[in-house]
């Protein structure tokens, strides 16, 4: 059975079709330009976000490093206070501050 | 062609694809043209509305959201333009000036009333003679397949009024077609 929609359809004259296609050209071109613009905008925004994220990560990492160094120094201060002679200073300079804490304690005991 | 194909075409039109527009136009041009010619008595205005419909399809393609069908979206653009024209020419009655009448049966498929080419031609003639509001609502029911409550929301009329308008319009068509059949 044919449906009601067929009842309302009529063949559109080719002249009108051509007119529509001709007028459509300019608008489609505008759509293309708009689409290209929004793509460039999207790329720029994504790049900017990535840059900002990298900056935040670098700053954050540096901050952690600085905090670690402060903590290291803070940990070493009591040891420095225990240095009495020139020999102790030389020995202390040879140690890796964190790893050789046990040795330092030993040295402390000996003195 | 499926609805998802139509939606892909609209997305491509939003990117400026000429071929996609040609395909979509070919798919629905006869329906939009036929509706326009039946709704608007002035042929030149009807053609302008057809053109404007397709230009709006291109302009608004980037705003299209695939909630309903692509066909409904195109027909909605067309309907809004037809309504604008009716309003501009003071042919649109938005008031609830509809007297109640007894609706016997409004489920009849209009196509059942038309079984020959002569009757189809008569249908076109009689449909064009209907009141503007009757024509618009009847196409919303028959072609756009909208429910009475959807039409009621869109046109700000009560569901009862919509039912009455549809019933009366179908009845008028039926009577005129019967009379025409007697004369054929």
C-alpha cells in the first residue's frame, strides 16, 4: 500500500533544483571555512592546554625537589654539629649524606 | 536510505560537503516541494519557501542534533517558514476559536479515500482549499507523524482543539471527494 507521504510529494522542477544547488555553493563554502576555523581553534586550545599542563608538572616537580633538599639539609644539621676535627670534615665530605647515615653514627660512637 | 545515513549527510553538510547536500536534496526535495505547493496557494512564494528551507538546512547543519529523524528536522524547518508566511499575511489563527464537535472516528488513513489518479488530483485541489491551520495540522499528523500532544505543544493549542481540527479537515476532504466521485 502506498503511504500518505507519497500523496504529498510532487516532482520538483529541475530549474528550481539547479537554483537551489547554485545558491547552496556559497553557503557550503562558508560552512567549510567555519569548520576549518573551528578546527584550528580546537588545535590551538588543545596545544595551549598541553603546554599549561607541562608547565604545571615541571613547576610541581621542581618544588618537590627543593623540598627534598631542604629536608636533607635539615637531617644533616645534627651531624654537622657533631663534627669536631678537620678529619671528621674530610670524612663527612666523602659520604653520601643519606645513604651513609649508619656509618656516621658508627663514627660518632667511636669518637 | 536509513536515518543514520541522513544524519551522516547532515554532518558532512556542516563541513561544507557539496556531494552530501546533493544527496540529501535528492532524497527529500519532492516531499518538501509537494508540501509547499499544497500549503501555499501562491506558486512563487511556495518555491521561495522551498529554496529558503534548503538554505536553512545548510546554515543550521552544525546545530543539528540527531535526536529525531533528519526528515523531521527538515520538515520542521519548512513548517516554521510556512507558519512565518501565514503570520505575515495574517492567515494564521492562533486563538482557541474552535467549537467542539462529536468526533466519530479520526483514525482513517487519508490514502484509503483515494484510489485512482483522478481522485489524487481532486485530493490535491481540495487539500489546497482547506483553511491554512487545517492544512498545517493535517500535514503534521499525516506527513510528520507527530502526536496530538506534540502538535498541541508546538502550536500552543489544546489537544481537544487539534483533534477537532483534524476531524473536520478529514471530514471535509471526504465529503468533497465523495461529491467529486459522483461527478466523475
